C-alpha cells in the first residue's frame, strides 16, 4: 500500500489574522499612588504630581491577540528618560519577577519640530506578545512630570498594533 505525500505547494495556506490598531489616550492613565495627583495638559499630555511620578492604565486586549508593536507617544524635553513597563498579573496566583514582565523599555529625551512630540516603538515582548488567558495586562510609564517650563516628561498616548 503506497502512502500519498503532499508537497508544501498543495497544503492550504494558514490564514493570517487581521491586523488592528488600538489607540489609548493619556486620559486613561492615572497615577499609581493616587486617583487625583495628575495634571492633564490636553495636547501635550498627562503627568503626575505625586511621589514616584508613575502613570498606569489597563491594556484591554482579547485573549489570543498577538501584539506586533506598542508605540508610546510622549514629550520629554528633560535630561532623563521615562521608563516603560508593560506588565501582567495573574488572576489566580501571585506572579514572581520574570512572570510579570511582558516588555521593559524607555522613552529617551529629545526634541522635534514644532511641538517636541516624540514616539518610541516597542516590538519585543515575552511569549511573542500573545495575550494569555487568566492574566490582567497593564502599562506603567515612570518618571513623568513637569520640572519647569522647559523640562517636560509627559505621556500623550499609546498605539498597539495586534493581530486577532
């Protein structure tokens, strides 16, 4: 009895998942330590007025979504970077370090014409960026603030490109 062999050309193509883009405005981000310790400078973005200067927001993506890129839109005219932590926590157990980190990066200082608006694209994620079941995802932006009229570290918003 002969077995039939199929060549790669005969196999059906795996259907690509459609790409989606989700934009999240800075108004969805709140200080990690306070519900009202922030300033919203509308177009320039939001920053904290409290202790550790961290803003955070939940990232509402469906289970199974595959993140391609996470772009941070920001303004940073200071000398210090703003750190970015894309994190997750389990709904049924405590996550040790190594399990919580999805991606860590930073938004360097800089300037651009005409408004000093910058962007940082992040494309490296734990588990290839696939959103796992039974985890809650959130993004933290550290070191935001308005030091003086010339030195700003603000979050303007984010864009997540994913397939689902």
